[in-house]
C-alpha cells in the first residue's frame, strides 16, 4: 500500500509539473493553493465520514462560515459604523438574544420543578415565541440603521492568521449546535438535515447585508504574506510578482496542511482512532462496551468542521473577495465528497491526494474541453456540417461530466479509493 501511494503521489507531482510547463508558473501556484485548501476541507470530511461514518452534506455551510470569519476579522475597521449608534443598537440585540436564551433554557428545565408534560411543552413554545419577538424587535431597526448609515459592520483589522483561526472556532461552535440537534438521527436523515442547515446558513449570510454585505461582496481581503502589488512597489515585474506572492501564500498553506495532517495521523493511530473505528463499524457494540457514542460522534463532527472552517477562510482570503452568492453546492459540497471517495475514505493521505487530483481535473477539464470543441467545430465547419454553438458554455458543463466519469471509474475499479484505509491489527 505504501508503494501504491508513493507511485500515485509521484504521478501527481508529474502532473503538476506538466501543468506548470503548459499553463505557466503563476497559474500553477494558484491552482496548488486552491487545491491544498480544498484538500484541508476534504481532510475534515474524511474525519467525519471516514472516521465516524457521519454523512455531512452541509460542507458548503462550514466553508461559508470560514469565509465570513476571515472577512470579519481581517477587513479594515469601518469608522462610519463605530462612530454611529450601530454598536449600541447591536448591544441591545445581544441583550435581547441573551434574555431570550435564558427564557428558553428555563422553560426546558421546568420538568425538574415538577411541571406536567403539558405545561412543560406549553412553556417551551411560549418561551421560543417571546424570545423571537424580543430578538426581532431589536435586530430589525438595528439592521436598517447600519445599512443606511454605515453600509455594514466592517471588520476588526486583525492579522489574517487570526481570521483563519476564528474560522475554525466559529465552524466548531456551529457544528456543536448542529450536532446536538441532528446527530441522534439515522444516517440518511442526518444527510438531509445537514443539507437543510447548510442552505439556512447560506440564506442567512447572503441576506444579512448589515453584517456581511450580502451580494454586494467585501473586498479586498488582506493576505498573510506580501501581495503582488507589494512586490511591484519594489520594482519586481508583473509576472514574477505574482509568482513570488502566490508562492509565499502556498508555503503558508503547506505548513497549515502539514500540521493538520500530523495531528490527525497521531490521533487516528492511537486509542482515540481505534474507538472511532469501532463506533463507525458497529455503534451498538461500541455502546455496549460503555462508549458514549453520541458524545464521540459530536466530538468528531466538531473536529471535521474546524478544518472545513479553516479551509474556507484560506480560500476566501486567497481570492481577496467574499461573495456569498458565489457559493454553490456542486462546487463546495459535491466536489469535496468526490475528493474523499476517489482518494480513499478513512485514509488521510488518500483524502489529501484526492483533493489535489480532483481539483486539478476539475479546473483543467474546461480549457481542455474548449480546445477539443474548437478543433471539432473547425473540422465540422470545414466539411459543411456547421460549427458547434455555445462552445464556452458547453466546455463549462463538461467539468461536471468529467467529474462524474472520474468517480464512476473510481467506484468501478477502486471502490475503496485510490489509497484505501489500512487498519493495522
């Protein structure tokens, strides 16, 4: 298995070198940064599904949360917002939300005071209604005021690395809430629930203009390393400035991926990993041995979400723009699942390989298809059959076909992935 993995990684390195020779160094470095960021997200999904058997189809939601986090932390401070009544109005929103949360928590504990089930349920419903009314009575005027006076809240102007860390922390908090609600569901219901929650997150972020600017987007988002403009200010030409800047960003991402991979490998090779495999393979037997299955599943769900949030933050800061309208399930959920399935679920090196390989296939399939269609169109037009219409849109659609073909071949000839899980006994 080690030899097989080494050969696959050697072939992947050759593919990247070939891309660099054909497409150029700036394109290849950018491709590598995005591929490694998506590989980090694939590692997070591999933790959830490959280790714990949890079907999380809400990957896009955690990626969006990571992107929002780095935007909020690293974007410069909005003086217009802090100089207005907006902060005081948001403070009242937080107070109203806190009081509402206390009401709900109190209603949930009425049964401990001897309340009947009927009164307990009635109190819970009433608490949620009152909490919602209190929250909306404060957030609606605050949102309108902020959008009219300052546009949006803005950021904190802190270093980007803190934004990446906050992305993982915020994703972990949301994963905790989701896990407490949904992890008791059966596998297929969990998948449906996470899809719905992901769409809720996207709708919230897309429509909270006072906080995220919504479809108006936020840019530019700073980098943790010097940008091309910084190199050009010192006299470096345009070509080399992009190479140097993106190479520096790539080096930082490589360090993050190596640290994450090292920690995951250590955890998976120890008693914690053996326990997770036992829960994944037969949770009933694991529970009979005294393991707290739901708590362990919640734990692994949070760990995976942390990597997804960090990966989403890395992608957003690299693009230097946060556009909630640009997130699509096929680009930010389906492709991550393909990476893990093709690479090998339960194997971190398989997920890493699948992340880089699948993203390269995804990106290159469009220009290769376009070149193929152009040549076929010229030939068909030359023989009198007519040109192929809408070549650009057809080429874009070919990415989905190529991805489907790759996963079909992988499931046929390598059902456990190109680098499958190896369980040492």
